C-alpha cells in the first residue's frame, strides 16, 4: 500500500517569486506557421540535448513533493509520455508538453526540427536555456516573421540589442513594439498542455494543477525585460541630460507601455507577470520628479503612484496565503473549476474565486 503523500506548500507566488523579481530589477542592464516549409527559412534548432533543471522559482503557487522514499507524485513515466505522443502524432503541442513535464530538451529539439515556423515552438526555443548568439538572433527573426503583430518578438529582440550595446537598434525595436496592440506569449497554452499530459498519466486535478515545468519558460521570457527596462531608463536619462525633453518623454512612455503589457490581456494572465510589470514601472518612475503630475500616470505624481503600488504589493502578499488553505477544503471537482478559471479568466481571478471557497468553508 502506498504511503500517504506528503504535501509541502511553498509560498513562491509572492514570497519567493516577488522577492526574486524585485531583486532582479536592481542594478544595470549590462548585468545581465506550423508544418514543413522551405529549408532556407528554417533557423538552426540545435540545443545541446539534456534534461533541463526544473526551475527553482516558478509562477506556480506551490510545489508538491512525495515522501522521501517515493517518487514525486508529479512524475510522468516515459511509457505514458510515449503513449501520449503517439496519440497526438507527436504534434508540436504534445512534444512541448513532454518537454515541460520531463524537462528534456531532446523533445524541444524535435519540435524545433519538425515545426520551426510554429510561433509556439519559436517561443519555447527563445525561452529555453543555452540558445545564444547568431542562433538566438535567427530564432528572433523567425518569431517576428511568423507573428508580425506580436510586440513580444520586438521586446525580446530589443533586449538582445541592448545587451550588445546597440542602443539605436534596441530603440527601433521598441518603437515597432509600441505600435503593435498584441502582446502574445504561450505560457497559458504551455500550462494547459502540460496539465493535459499529467491528467492523461492518471493524476488528479489537484496534482496536475501543480505541474509547473512551463513556468521556467515564463521566467526566461520575462527576465530579458530587465535589460529592456534599464536600457530605456539609461537612454532616457541621456536624452534628458542633453536637453532633448521630447525624446526623453517618448522613451518613458515606451517604458510605461512595456509595463502595461503585463497588467492586462495576454501578458497579465499570471500574477508573477503582473509583478514584473510593476517592477518595470518602478524603474520608469525613478527618473521622474516624484512630486510632478504626469499625463502618462493619469495625472498622478510618481509618489502617488508608488503609494498605490505599495498597496498592490500588500494585496499580492495576501493572495499568496490563499492556496495553502485550500488543501483539504476543495473537492476534486472544485480543483477542476479552479484550473478552468485560471485558463479562462487568469490567475488573479482564479485566486479570488478560490478565496471565496476557502472563506465559505471556514465560516461553516
């Protein structure tokens, strides 16, 4: 008979992820279409085959572990994975689900070789570790081509230009990004696909909710935004010192525009992304007069906006305490509802719903 599972809840949502995000943004930027196509358009796809380490900090609210003597209850057997891939004809989505669940880059490489023009695959490549130099630039250009209305491709490209010291090219990418309405990542799709694989492997809704291999991709996507934010701030300061107030103001607006991408829509579906947005906004506020009202801040002063952000941070901290209270309270059907609400309304609204259920149970 199997021993009862030991569930360890880690408050990564605010305590770890929040501290990581805020700490990451301290410092300077220098720290840091599917199917077969013309082979000439296919960028190199070779990432050294390896088992990618599971991210230590992810957007997942908790980490579930097994007893010391047993395997992780989140583990997917290779047999079940092969069965799942066969069922889905080794599609791009199924290969990426396997990659996120197993952290095996061989599956990512296979997806890249078979579906190099799929934006989902391109995003996964660009958020993987070990892709740099000319290879990364080719994948960035491929992502721009496949998703011409997606500003995310330009922001990621801008980060690479800032890191290379090419401020002119970086700002050009920022201007193009600012003119695009869409900010589309594939974190939600990656979460759904990975959870589907875990459910196929026989895991409960409560367990599959904690499958978070996809979270490493989201963190790798958001980390270059530190470079972009600091690059904007440095360029804005130079323009201001040179007396070019108009260019300086436009750069600040671009920075606020980047922050806004993480507050709502596709970019704001996960709480950790909203926290990245707040960190970016904080960098933009530092170069402004704290007591002057700005139109870009809705007529508020930076000091007033920082006070609002402090309250927001307190609200996020309260949200971090909701999930641990849900264990032993929610039924399996309710865990399914929680998962569905994340997919439909985003993580923040799902946590608000979860709190209502927890509070109702506590009141009985």
